[in-house]
C-alpha cells in the first residue's frame, strides 16, 4: 500500500508542476502580446507619411508601411518575398536579435556571411504548405505585391516550446517583409 501512496504522490506532484508550467507559458505569451502592441504603436507613430496601419489576424499583427497593389494573398495562394526575422526579447526590434534574412544589405550590415549569393533570392512559399510557422502564415494572408510590412506574433504562434538554432523556445518573433509577388 505504501508503494501506491508514493506513486500517487509523484503523479500529483507531476501534474501540479505541469499546471504551473502551463500558467507560466500563458503569462509569458500575454507579456509578449503586450510588447508586440507597443512595437505596433511605435512603428505606426514613426511613419512620416501617416499612412501606416495594422491588421490583426489569428494572433498575428501586420503593420503595413507601404501599400502594395493587385491581388491579395489568400490562404491557399503563393507568395514570394524578402525577409528579415527577429526575436523579440523586449519591446523593440533590434539588429542584435536578427536570426535570419535573405536581404543582402541586412546580412552585410549585421556581419553575416554573404559569399553564397543564392541565399539572397526571394523566398517563395505556398501558404497552405507547412513550411511556415502559424504566426507568419496568418500575418501574410491579405498582403499584396509591393507591400512593405512587419508581421509580429507571440511564441504561441511561432515555434512554441521548441528551440530552433539561435531562436530560444517560446520566442516572440517579428518579420520585416518586402512582398515581391502574389499568385492565387
């Protein structure tokens, strides 16, 4: 009987720790969403033309800095774009938090290897594929060719609890995007 009490106590402790962990992750995501709102407001306020605006979609915020033209990207469409991806440990987008880019000038400015020029081609993806994190997919829906924007989202819509290269687990992310082409 004593053995069963020990097993029961262990199970209860494990469940309690899991519940605490879930709550701390929820708190982290809520904090990230507050930081993202601060960044969105700052990006719009910094726009000298006064035309920047934000679009919210399924946990993602897209700040449009320059309007595109033509068709809008549907959830089943294909998009070609240049990007710079940043982690958001604070309420600012910083070059020191760049984790990836296919923009030659940004790579060069941040001291990244620029010898393989094939890396600096526009990225093309069919939105219905699984090649993008949920936050970026959600934020891209509705973009147009020529649009310049940022897509921001909490770790809930990023890589979640998985660490990926230089991206810590549960990281909020921001992508600076230049949309080249949209096809349905």
